[in-house]
């Protein structure tokens, strides 16, 4: 497979992030302090320069090699070419014009040299990751494809539109720079409407608290499973990532399989709610579980929680264990959730105690973390996909971005209260959830090893926010049997994974032993009878896992059904006494801006 400029291959290096921490602490710190600070000269920059200064021969060799390659490029004898998956130079104009073709080759040669020099400096992992972030963003930014004066895409658009593309592009640029997030728009603000195009699965709000609404969905089968399912979305985003357009809605699919589905819709907080911390959100989950069990007259209920919602839900499960009420939970599902934020990788490299202190002080002064700045930080973690791709489309070609439901949801940002912002950063810094009693939830010490119920953990192999290896470590923290499933997608697409996606696959352990069945990391039967045990190391798990065609949704639905108490007739109406429907789904909190 051909690498991207500078040797960066988007599909390679499945194990490179093995020790990477969740990007949650990085996102929350930079969202408070601003991502621009990452590009300013720092101590890491000085150490990078010093590392090269100590290796003059290496620098001379790299420089000479680059000069020789530039000479070959000028003579038309260079074999350098963009990778097959590098869409930036896909337009025929880049290859057909000799000058542009040579310019692209020179750019690729320079990018490769910069990457090599970073490796040559032999920095420690923290400085290495910090400089990689800065240099990779610099390399991406100066790509010839982003330059309106030389881009054949821009010139063709200008000629074909009689110059209107330039006017439209400048207008879009001015609009995007006028307010945060100051990055190219990824989707038009009027592309969708919540309640009309998205979040349309029939249901009703059956409870409302200051912090959230509880939505119950109409069963879509003649019989339903006795134990209901409560979906806990991230506090950083709106709930309808689980209820996108029909056919792409997890809620719609699970309801069609006979599950009684509920979801929490978090309120979009403002400065009045600055004191809402993890305990506040944990209490809401506990209250919602009680309401769900009461409405369904069920002894138990299951939780399916995503990302930051998974962190809170795992802590709630530990609290229920501590107070002797874990038997109220039938199962726990955690999607793209990192509980073990071990210190390595870009995220952990970017944050330290001083950064954390400044970040929490900034959000405390305002009372909340603005979701628009969070979206900006998110975009700079994948600039080619989330910034420069739209730079070319919106500004150079003068086009509107295509409608895409996931990107509309991503742009529908929310705020995060200052207190929970502080709590998340503190957990990330201390890696508290890996240590018994190092964190608390609702006054109870958190010991995840005592959460000895069955769990289902989902990760994305291409997830750049929550590396799958970090998600995998949850299997070693929870006390019960855990089924780990690895989707082929990234952070969001791994969750939006409908069965209609013919290209989807996932990996999981089966009852058959994998190819590596010897040694300390071998896969052996689980004494609990829940299937194969998970080895300690993610590498060993991946070697033993089998590839399963299709979406993981049916796999989870079947797994959940086995833990949902059998079936009964569907209820005749939503809610019950004390929880009468207040308004149709998707409710009112999701519409808060």
C-alpha cells in the first residue's frame, strides 16, 4: 500500500497507537485554551532543534538526499508519486501539467524529509508526539492542493462558473471566520432538521429533569424483551447520533428487534449549570434507570453508553456495586469508551498538570466549555479530512458541502459544564479509573473490578480519538465477562453501523480457538462460561479474533437478547403512572442551541 506524503498511511500501523491515551483530555484542554497554542514555539521545539544540532552528519545526509531528489524531479527522472488514496492530487491537471507534476513531487520529497528528521532527532515520546502534531499539520497546510493560485481544481471552477466560484468561496470564507468554530463548514446549517429528517423514531418524553429528558420509544415488534435498554449518549454531544435518518438509526434497529429502548437527552447547559459534575450526570443515570425499570415493571435494565457517557456509566455501575444494587443492571455496553487512559500517544503528550490547571480555570471563568471550540480542536486532529478537504470544496471550488447526517450532528454542538470538564480532565491526568478507590461516584469508591456483570465493548480500528487498544483495556478492568468487538470504522462511523452497510465487517473472538493458543496471552475458555476469555494484550486478541461480515448491531442485539429476561407482549402505551408522556420524541432539550 502506498503511503501518504511523509510516509503517513491512513490504513497502516494498527499497533502504533497501542499505548495511546484517549484524546478526551486533550480535546477538553485545547477546547478551553485554544488549539493555536499547539503551533507556537515551545520547549519541545527547542529540544527538536537541539536533537538535530547534535547530529550534523544526519542532517547533512538528509539535506543532500533531498537536494539530489529535487534535481531528479527537475530533470523529470523522479519516481515519487502520490499514494493511490491521496485524493488531494486526484485531478488529472496535477499530472498532465509538467510544472504542477514536478511541484507535487517536490512537496512529497520535502514532506518525507521532514518526517525523517523528526525520527532522527530521537526525542522522548512526549516531545515526539508534540512535534509530530505540529509538523504534520504544517505539511498538510502547505500542500499545493490548498493553494488557490496554482490549484487546477480552483482554476477550472473559476473558468466554468465565470468567476462566481471565487465570489462564493470568499463569501464562505468570511462567514466561517466570523464565528467559532473557525474552520470550513462541513455541512450546511439547513441541510437537515432534527425531528423532521433526523431523530424521527416514534417515541415520547416520559420524564424530564433539569439535566436531561428521558425518551421512551414505541416497540416495533409484537413481543418485547422484559428487561429494557437505556442508551446513555456522550455529554459532549446530542443524543441523536443513535437516532439518525431512518435506516441509519441504532434506536430504530434495536426497537425493531423487540428491545424496549430508552435514551437520555442531555440538556445543553449554560453558565447557570457550571456546578454540574460527574456526580450530577451519574445521579441522572441512576434516576433514569429507576424510571425505566418502573415503566417496564422490570427487575433489571441494561445500559448502552457511548464515549464520555460510557465513562459516567461505568462509574455508576461501580457505585451500584458498592451499594449492593448491581443486580439492577442486566448488562453494560460501552461504545468507543476509554477507561484506561494510560500515558502515551498524542493526547497524553499534549496535556500536563499546568495545561490542565489553565484549562479548568478558563472554563470555570465562563461556566462552561463551548462546544464550538471543541469542534475546532477535533477538526485539527484530522486536518486533511476535516479542514483542507472542505477548504478546497468550499473556498477553491465555491461549492456548498454535501449533506451528511453525521457531520450535521457533529456541527450541532453542545456546551459542557465547568465542573464535569474539570472532572474529566482530572480522571484523564491521574488515570483514576484503573486504580481501585482512586475516584468516586455519588460518594462510593469506584472499583471497576467489582462490576462483575456481562459487558459488551465496541471500538473502531480507525478511531483516532479513542484508540481501539485503549478501549480494549476495558476488558481487563471490568470484573465480569466481556465481549470485545472491533469495527472496521472510526470513532463515529463505528457506532453508526447499520446492517444495510454491505461493506461493514467486525472482528470478535469466537468459541473456536484462534491461531495463537499458547503462551501467557493465549485465548482460553472463560471460566464464567461466557465465551473465550480476553487475553491481556490487544495484539494477542487481534491475532486470535475472527473477521465477521456485516454490522455489529445484529451481534449486539442477539447478545443483549440473551440477557434481557425473555419476551412478553408489547406494552399498549408508552409510560405509566408517574411517567406519562410529556411530548413526542425527540423532545425539547435536543433543540437547545
